[in-house]
């Protein structure tokens, strides 16, 4: 999920994530996601929604000459 910088900080990310979870509750048993481990705001959001870390993918992304690790997270729905 990406929210433009000019509309960050008003709860839009949380609203969107909550809506995805609501829709998924009738369709799936679990939601999986990945998040760059340096994205503190996203980690706070997902942890606050009940997502739990289940793994780490080292050097998952390369941006320019820099590698980023991604946390693997899940939310059990049922």
C-alpha cells in the first residue's frame, strides 16, 4: 500500500487496511504481507492491527546500491 506524502498522517492508511481486513474476513483465513523493516510507520500500523512477524527476507529489495530487508507478517482471520 502506498499513500502519497501530502495525505499522510490523517488515518487513511489505517482506514484502507481495516477495509481490506473486513473484506478478507469472509474470503480468507489469513492475510500475508511484507514490509521494509526500516518503514517504522508501516510496522506500527500493521502491529497495531494485529499482524505478527513470522520471518525476515534479507536483502529483498535493492534500491540503487542499497539493499533493504523485508519483514514477513501475517494476520490470522479465523
